C-alpha cells in the first residue's frame, strides 16, 4: 500500500483540478454579485472565494514545480 505522503499529482490531474476550481470560483463570484454586500450569504461567500483563490495558487505552484509559498501576512497555524 502506498503511503499518502509518498504520492504525487500528475500534471493531467493538476490541470483537471485547476479547471474545476476555476469554474467553481467563477460560480462563487457570480453568486456574490447577486446578493447584497454585507448580507450573511455574502459574508459566507467571501472566505470561500479566498479559499478558492488560494487553491488556484497552490495548484499553479504544483504545476510549475515551484511549490507553494505563503505571502507575507498569510500566516497559518504555527
């Protein structure tokens, strides 16, 4: 059995994930354009949109082979 930490993503899988994430990101943004700013729905869509943008950056780093590097101020659990 292959350990999860030893797996790698193929470029075709990365591209498939990129297409799906970008399509969903577009959908989330279209929803955000339809609801009032400051509404509970809009407030819920904002972090979802941010998360999808982060995922796009991570997948781009994987595809390019450069890995992912957090921007200053993006912190995390440290």
